[in-house]
C-alpha cells in the first residue's frame, strides 16, 4: 500500500531504487548487530525492527517489479514478463540457502557465534549490482505517457480499494494460502528440526536447497 501509492504517483523506477536500498541496507546491518550479551534485549528488538524494514521494502519491491516488467513488455508477452518476477523467489532462496550451507560447512561450530553474519554482510554486493541495473533502466513508457497527459491518480490506493475490494480480498487470501506454508518449510522447519528433533542443520539447509531447485 505504501510503495504502491508512491509508485503510481512519483514513478516505478524511483520507488524500486528505494525498496532495494531498504532491503539491502537493513540486511547488511543485521550482519553487524551486537549480540544479546552486549546489549541485552535490544539485540532482539533491533533484529525485529530490521526484519520489519526488510518486509516493507520487499512488499514494495514485489508489486513494483511486476508492474515495471509488464509495462516494459509488449501486450503479447505481458503475462510471461510479469511471471518472471516470481522466479526471483526460488532463485533468491537457492542462492541464499547455498550461501548459508557453505558458511555452515566452512565455519563449523563457529556458525552460531559469527559464521551466520557472513551471508548478511555479503548481501551488500548484490545491492550494488541491483542498484547499477536499476539506475540504468528508464521509466516505463506507459507511466511516462500517463504523467504527460496528467492522468496520474492523486490517491491511487484509495481508488483501488474503492473500485476493486473483492479482487483485493481474493488475491490476499489466495496468497495467504501459499505464503504461510512457504515460510513454515523454508524458515520454521530449520529451527524446529534442529532444536526439537535434533536433526543436523547442514542436512536441513541442503533439503531446503533441493526444494528451491524444484520450486524454480
């Protein structure tokens, strides 16, 4: 809702640059967080806040990237180009899980103390690559035309809620049925498997890696 509003008023490109920086910078800061032993409960509070910022950025990223992909494609290939954004999920899961698996392998028992920070710190390189690509992309022709003809909505989110409430609810609950199991099988299962049924973390991480390949 937040970034959709600005994406429809200011532009897709500027919004996507902002969401990328939000996600990337917050991810890197997570890798630099002090431990509970250093600052107590504030370590957990800061982690939750940074995860929240990641989520806000991710929400704007998802919608904005789909819109930009569709608006830059021909009418014949709009569905295909819009679906390409979905490939980012399994590709991201594949790359991140592989990075974690390698860190577990190389750092061994030190993974819990400092090895987990490595993937978060390395993510700043991806931000640099993503920023370079996005700054080179021009604003979509469709949005530029709307701006020239003064057709940009002043309150886009309110207009969508007013005109398409049933579609929004249907889409939200449809995604809920997909997203809840996704996070159970890619995040919760690792902590549950290692802490409750004593499975090896490397084994579980590699299992998620295999799932990412199938998902892709």
